[in-house]
């Protein structure tokens, strides 16, 4: 079992218009003994995000808050925070999420990793009033192929959601391989960062102990992606595929993911043209892109099918909490 004495963590938080939630996020990070730094980058907020962050400073000197004068996106904010970090380990925390108490101890007890992630609880309602199930701290490795497969949605099958995992990252690994977030990306930037790390040989462990709380909100930015965001996303896969040393199995699954995201892009681009210029312009758009026809037709069909099902069915009540990973409940002491 690894010692934890010198494994201090810098928690980095990219925040945009998060005045209502940033306090909970910061307090949850500062309560962890292993956290030596919390770096908040206010990404051009129009509310009092930076002030709300400073309001919860605990006086230990661990909190740093900086502000961009304009919105530059989560990738730029995270890269700036990484550049400010001095701790050997880095943990990403979204500005509307939080850590459960005691998150890091079982993770840092593990050896032989460059990235290590724990279970996530998706929470509806007030974050500070919930407690997670206590799972056994079983660990396993997360190879590149499994990680990418878990980010491909397939009809009738539950998505693996591996892209939602929030690993702790060894700064020495990303410095050795000059890894940073792609600042042009505002969608899938985590996926791209982790795939590039895995392609460079990163050892990725996953532990079933739950220490991260992701708050489900109806107005989440993840539900409002631009067409351009989708283009940047599939082009990031194409950049990874340009590596001639990529193993065949990894190449195959990344191609599947690229095609999956490109299909979403083609549908969105078609709908954009139709909305702005009308049906005839949309038809001309499709005639110029015959390779996109299957993705557009299939996407429209399933969108209409999902809409019909939503109208005819009774919405299921969302559980107060669900977990990303399965786990075996541990005996309570």
C-alpha cells in the first residue's frame, strides 16, 4: 500500500457563472487533508463567481482565485490552473459538483497509476444533504479501448459513461508527455485529454469507492452544445488517429467514436441549414454531402421516435442518486 504523506493534491476548478454553486465545490475540496491547493479560474463570468469563491476561503492560504477578462472555455481555464499548480497530483472538480468527505484516502492508498478515478454519484437536489453508499474499494485497470467504448452511445444499450470519470492525475506524467487540454475544444475535452494520455501509455486505475458527487441540473451547459463543438470533437479523434504507432484495436474503436460524433455533427449541421435557410437549402446541403445522408436520416428518425415515446409515456421519477459504476456494498464499521 502506497504512503500518502507526500501525495498532496491541487484541485482545479474552471468556473463560468457559478456563483450559486462554487462555494459548495470549494468547501468540499478544502475539507480534504490531502489538498494543498485549490485553484479557481473564473472564466469570464457575468455574475459574482470570483467573489463567491473568495467568500469561502478558510484562511489556510490554499485557495487561489484568478479571473479571465473574457470567456475562453473550460480547456483554457484548466490549462491555466495546471500552470499555477505546484502539487504533484491534480484533481479536476467541476464548479457545480463536490467531493464527498474522505474522497482521496482510498485512492492514494493505491500504487502503480498515472491516473486514478473513483465512483461518481449523480445527485438530484441539495448536494450537501446526501451521503453515498459505502462500497468496497475494489480496483481495476481502465485500458484505452474500454475507455473509448464507454463513450459511444448505442441504441438499446446502457452507455458506459466512462468519460464522466474524474481521475486524479500525476503531474509528472502530463509534464513528461507535454499533455494539456486542447483550448479550441468546449465539448469532449476531458475525453480527448484522457485518450491522448492512454495512447501515451498512461496507467489508468478505477476504484469503486464513491467520492465524487455530480449534481444533475436541467440547465447544465453539457446539454447546449454548438455545431462547431461537435466538429472540434470528431476532429480531435482524427488527430489521435494520425499517430502511426496507435495499436490496431485502439485505432478501430477510436474510428467508431469519431464516426459516432461525426454523425451527430452532420445531423446538427443539416438542422442548422434548415432552420436558417429553409427546406430547399437543407436539401441542397445534403446533395453536396451524400456521405452524411445515412447519419442525418437515422438521426431524424430516432429523434422523432424519442419525441413520440416521451409524449405517450409517463415520465419516470428520477432516483435521488445513482452511481456510474457498479459496486459491492461494504460492511459498515
